[in-house]
C-alpha cells in the first residue's frame, strides 16, 4: 500500500476507518464513472473498456475464481459459485479440470446455474467470432457435463493459468437464455438477468447505469437499495460533483489535479491510493505500420523519451517516480525483470540507430527516408488531462529527437472497437489492466496468433500486430509451465526479447486512487485486478 489515508478539510487528521462504521440497511448512492462502456457483451470486442467490467460485469456475472488478498499478495480464490476447489491432473499430455457447482447457485430468474452454462460459455469463447480474447480457451479440447453440478474441461496441454477460465473478464453466462441466439445483440445494451449480487435496472446511454439487488443472490445480500453510476468524463467536473455531494465516490485516473486535491484534503471524504497495481500505461505501437515497422525506429523512439522525468512530473506526489521497466505490472512483480531500464534519454543513440537504418534529418530537423518523414499520429482517449499533459511533454521530447507527433483524441468505442482491432492506427497511449493475478496479458497482447484478423474473426488484443521471433514459444512456456521457477525464468526471457524488439514503450504502472464520502460505510477498498467495486454488496450508508 502506497497511501491509505483519511482527509478532512486539508487538516490530514486521522478519522475512523469506514470499515469500522456501522452500516445501515437500505438507501441509495451515486458513483462517478469516468468512462461509459460501448457495450455489455463481455465476450465481444466491443467490451474493451474496463469501466464496463467494473460497473456491470463484476457485479452481475458469476465467476469460478475471485481475486482476493492473501498476506501481501492478491491470489485466485475459489468463489461461492463452486462447491469446492476444482481438481486438476495431467494425463497423457492433457490437463483435465473438474469443477463442482454450488447447489445454491441460481440465476436471477431462479434457474439453477449448471454445467450447461459452463459448457456454453467455454465453447462460445473458443469457437465464436468477434471474441475479445481467446487466451486459454483455445486450448480447450472438450467440455463434458456428466451431471448438472459437474463440469470436466480437458485442455490439449498443461496450462498454468487455468484458474482464469470462467473467471477474469468472462465468468459464466446463462445458456438457457443465450444458447442458439445472437448473444451480442441480446447483451449489447445491458441485460435483465444476473448471477451476481446485483441486477442492471437501467442503462440510459450517455447518462448512467443503475443497479439494484438481485433477490435470488445466494451470497451476502447488498446493503443498499440502489447504486447509480453517473458518467462524468471530465475530472474537474467529477471532483466538483464529489465536493457538492452529487456523487458519493470516485475512482479517477490519477491526474495532477487529482493528486493536488487529495493532498489539500477534500472535506467530508476519505481516500486510498495503491501502488500495487495491475495497470500498465504504455505507448502501444502498430508494428506493421510505418514508421514503426522498423525495429530501429521503435528503439529510437524509446531512446528519445525521458520517461523518468515524465513519471516524476505526473506521479511524484504519490512517491511514484520510476517508469515501468517491464510489461508485467506490480500485481505480477514475481515475473518481472527490468530490461527496459536500458532505454533512457540518449540522443546520440537515436542518431546512431536512425542513420544506421538509412534515415537522415531534413531541413526541419525531422528524420526522413525515401521521401517519407518519421511522422506519426498517436491516439488517446479524450477528456483525460493527465494523458493530455503526457502527450504534450512527449511531443516536445520527440521533436527534439527528430520525430513529428500529432495527437488524435478519440473514444473508447472507436479506439478499442474499431481502430485497434482493425489495425487502423500508428500509435496509442492507453492503460492495459491485469484483470486476474496470472501472467495472461503478455500472451494476449504480444503473441503473434492473437493479432486480430479476418481469419480469426478479428478476435484477440494483439492490436500492435507484434511478431517477435522466438517470443511465441517463450510465452507458451509461461502459460504451460507449472514449476514456478521455470515459469519465472521464461518470463524473464520474454522480457528480454520484448525489450530488444520494443513492440511498445512501457511508461508507468499507474497507481489506483479511490475517494468516497464519509457518509459511506463498509469495507471500501481497492482490488487491483477487480477494481474498486468488487465488494459493492458490502457498501452502505453510515448508520446514523
């Protein structure tokens, strides 16, 4: 934990923790959400915005494993959907996993959650088109359902991260409502079923999503009668809404005004900031688009940036001053090395690499080759002032190094639903989030077979079309190895290959920040992979 403090009127005086305040039954709260998801079809490519998962997926879709704290670490823990910890064994090179379903688990219409739901979900992901990410599911050889409460999944090879199946961003979907139908159409604008503690009561596009308790939920019943997520994309407006009492909680991207207001203290609020994060912000490059189809250019870009200066400027007030040196986040620090620490600002190295690749500077000081300049556009999500400042600094640093960068502000729907899957971009600045405490994102984002294409129905999130010689085999080893030391060794080998090829430039592991009104009570805290609303059913109004 980097910072865990209470604030009131800037005095910094400690107050009673919200977990120690008695929680009243009933009432309503409003939470500010900085992004509106494009859709609620969690399997589809339209679901790339993490805010959809925070607001609706985690609160309504049952999963096999949750992410829970164990000592100082966050680990997979069997959820209440299961009657017991699944068993797994490797036989003749195949891995067999057996799940037993909790007999109390039911959908919101009273229908039991059965093995048919597991089978439907697994095969829909494995065989479907327009699937966001098939990592792990492509290994499924067969799914057997000997009875309603038992699921037997056979993988064609050992898979160390098998606990992410039916967990992470997908969970389990209701086969009795979706099988044989157009899942995307039925779920796109929300749905009226749930296997979690909450139901989606209303989604008014452009305004809000409202949740109400699921009366058939078999676990701890929500304390609140209603939770409304109000979409407020502008940080200043969101803070004003918190100060005025229009909203009761915020989970803002850490920005300069966020940090300054936390430091100054916001009357009547508590705050938490956590550096043990699963958030990696990076400059993601399209490795098949000019000029980043050249490794020398990608390396030169990395040597053109003073990443430490940028990180210190943006996050110094939270004592975060070091740039990310790996594509493994702090949540997965066991697997990380620091190979990217070789990339510091070095204009002589830029000159050496670019001239060696046949470039020379034109009269404007911009690198040029074969009549084309080292000019590119970088995509960013509109309304994020921290990223705006990041890009302004980058623009200045890169101009000094001989690169010409323009900025395109876009929406999550356009970036993650259109441009990135189709490869219609040169570079983009956004945050990749580990949604499960397993090293999954490296394969998902950098394995060549996960590049979206017409052949695979534009499934996969290797948006940069990365294809590094030898990397796929190493990533397969990370996924396959069950010996932890061998797995870590493979992860370090992967980090070295990635640092040499520079398919993207890691910038910073973005800290998590949560703010909430003192009128709220309960165990309010950040979960680095499931977000801030992972235990929303335990939140409530402070008992008067």
